[in-house]
DNA sequence: GCCTCATGTCAACACTTGTTGACAAATGTT
DNA sequence: AACATTTGTCAACAAGTGTTGACATGAGGC
C-alpha cells in the first residue's frame, strides 16, 4: 500500500465517520482531515473537494454485493447489513449515513438516487407476491424507524433493549410489514 | 395584535418552516428573516439569538394539550398529530422538526428532552398492559420510519400511496407495534 | 550527484455565518 | 408641540467555511 493510498483511505474512513455522525453540512473538512492526521488541502487533491469526498464515502457505504447473491435471501441480507452488528458504534452505520443526509439541500438527491440504485431497486427485483412496492416501503420504514428510535431519539423501550430483545422487536415489525395485504 | 407581536410571530412561523425543512444548522437567520420580510437583527432582539428562536419554535411544535385530555385516546391523538393532515406540506411537520434536529450537535439534546417531557412520558403514563415501554418505542419507530420513508426518502411504495392506502399501511404497522408481546 | 515526480505544508482567498451597537423612524404620552 | 419608548435599519465584527496556489520535502531513476 503506497503512501498516497494510505492517506486516501484514512481520509475516506474519517469522512464516513463525520458524515455519518453530523451530516454533510455539519461535517467540517478541517475536522475530517484532523481526525485522519492529514492536511486539509489534501482533500481537494485526492477527491476534488468536499462533494467528491462525500460521493466516495457514500459509494463505499452502499456497496453491498451480497444483495445480488442468488444463494442468499435478500431480505435477510438487508436486515443483517442494516442492523450492522459488526460496527462497534452505530453512530457511524450506513443507516445513519443515509438518513442523516437524505434531506440535505446539497447532497440529498445524490443520497436518494444512490439508495434506489444500490438497494431498493435490487431488493424489489428479488421480491415476489402482491404489493411488492408497498411491502418493501413498509420494510424500509421499519428498519429506518427502529434505527432512529434506538440510536438517535434514544427512546428507552428500544435504546435500553439488549440485542436479543431488540431483535425480537425488529422481527415482529418486519413480519408485519412483509405480510401486509392491501 | 401590536406591531411587535406581528413580526415576532412572522419570525416564528418562518423559523419553524426553515428548521423543519433544513434542520437547525442548515437554516440561516438571514433566510429566516428574509422569508418573514424582516431584518435579521430583530431575531436577536426578540428571541435573544438563534438558539432562543429555535427553543420558541420547538416549544410551539410540541405543545399538544389534547394528549392529556382524558376524554380522548392518547394513541389516536398521537396518530392524528403525527400524520398531521392539516399541514398542507409535510416538509414542515412536527415529525420532521424532531427527526431532523434530534442528532444536531447543538440542539439535539434539547429536542430529545422536549420530546420526552411533552410526548413520550405523557403517552407512557396513559398506556396499560405489559411491556409498555417496548410497545411505545415500537409505536414511535413506526411513526418516525413511515414519515421518513414517505417524505424524506420518498420510497415509491409509500411516497406514491394515496391517503387511504397510506393510512392502511400505518394502521397495519401500528397494530403490530402495539400488540407486541415479548 | 542531479533531476523528476509524487506527496505534503502553509498561508491566503472569498464567502457565509450569528451577533452587536449606533443610529433612524415611528408610535404613544404628557 | 415636545418628549419618551418602542420598533426598525444599517454597517461592521470575529469566526468559521471550502478552495486554491506557491512552496518545501521526500523518494526513486538516470
């Protein structure tokens, strides 16, 4: 790994943390660079600017090849990825990256189109039964709502639930979402 | 209504729109004042500053006296208020005001404590049965998730649903949330 | 050694932000 | 009319933002 690749990836990792914790507009390039132990000007050199850095971070966040693996159930894959048990801190999870920036006046549209291209459309293509769109939207709603309620709003009934209890809550709501009949 | 009260309320209304659309940090005082047709400096005069303006707006947003009315079912009241059929544009609903600012590094904590004091605690006090906290959290998750999915992410299966269909989706998920048994 | 290119450092830039204080205009009171 | 209080206007401020270009330092090839 060359020197430049090293700083590039350090920058990218730091950016993903900041964008996922504070959102695009609240994240400062100087802070991102500082956390990566690197000079601010290098962001412009390697990514062309703040927007380029965000695009790179977003692309990395939404790269879920398992979603296309025919051997795996796409819904189960999505649950695993969304609930993200590998991340030690859910402040920086993909869910937060999406939710926190989907409304941003600058990057909101990029986030939404990336979300559709990389996640929602592939998921929809692999679901069957009636009212696929409606059930899929309800599934997304449950995932997103649970994440916000647990980690952002910190409502005790979810925030204080242990992993097993929270998993039961999630399953119950997801089952309801997917079994919806108009 | 005196002159000062008029500009004060114009400022407050404009602020609620901007805070609800862009969030605290992305909303600019000059833009808020401009939309209210008023000079920026008057914000400091009437509200003491940006934080004071936000506090006033938040307080107005979360003032739901119906929640304490013993003649009304609190859950039904919450559903009505959250889905907010009176607002012509959901970009500025209370739900957005809360979600969009609950993570803000400056006002996030204020939002969360206000949410608990004004909404969650009163709701919890008027629910009965087992696992009240867990079911209430799941209820919140459904409301929040549906709002984001429909209006922020704009997932077609919810964003394009008409009022009747969306109401059915909401009811289905809410029923599931409230009927959860550990 | 010497040259070249990649990489990093630093200072400045134009711009926007929230806030403040001095001043003007309007309104009400005596 | 003359004064006092409220209300509004304007310009400036310090601080922070993303971005840029000139320069310094490093490593590898001739």
